[in-house]
C-alpha cells in the first residue's frame, strides 16, 4: 500500500523455531529482527498515548487522527494521519513505533534510502536523525533512538502539498524525550 510516499511492506524471516514470520515496517523504519523472538515484557503505555496531540500538531502543522497498531506486548505502533489536502494529493503522517530490545530484537534501523542519518545528543542513550527529500519526492524526517531496553522510531512524512516547518526536528526530539519518560515510568 502506498500512502504519502511510504510503502508499508512485509519483511519475512525465520524464527528460532524454523517457522516463517512476518512484520510490517513503521513508516520507513524497519525492525531489525524476527518478531517471533520478541520478549513478553510489555511496553506501556499504548503508543498513541505516548505522544500528545499538541506535539503531533507541531510536527505536522495540522491536527491528526491516530490509529494504534500493536503487534504484541513488546512491539507497539501508532500512525497519525493529517488532514487530506483540499487540492488533492496525499496527507502527511507521523509513524511512531516502540520495540522492546532483547531476546533477538535489536530495535529499529536508522536509515532511509536517499537520506543520511546524523547522530543527535540528549535523547536516550543513542539517537540518529535523518531529513530530506526522498527519490519519490516526499519530504521525510526520521528520528530513531534507544534508551535502556526500548527502541523508538518517529517518522514524519509530508504529503505532496505539505512542507515541514523549521521547528520539526525540535518537535520530534521533544516528543521522543517525553515518550521515553512515559515508557520508562
């Protein structure tokens, strides 16, 4: 399915039991291991409640509707879809994911094709940020951070008629810091 220039693809692998497993990507950020090995240590709260509507509005420039899609207690995600442009085209979206690291899970990948990640400080134990226009013509922003045993991905994809504000990176960093506080509470 193509939406706002993002392909939600299935990645296949083999679990430790030899059975085939499938997982969906979170925006453009791909989990780096087989979800069949995800530990049963739950992540709380729900992904959609980890980032406030006000922070989502700062990232997108508009209000957005959330949709929680959890693939298990150690792998949660939420997608916020902004207002559809009146002139047509695709809506902007925020893709947010949380993965419990350990027992085969290493967290989210830090790269998007066409964009180069740079290290950012002050968010979790490690974090990278990527920004720019992809080969599909969409403005894309990706923040991947790890803190303790949690990997987080915030991916903002701007629709065909939307442009990111100058403060989107700051909004993403603030959202990640606040989300880590809720997850580690």
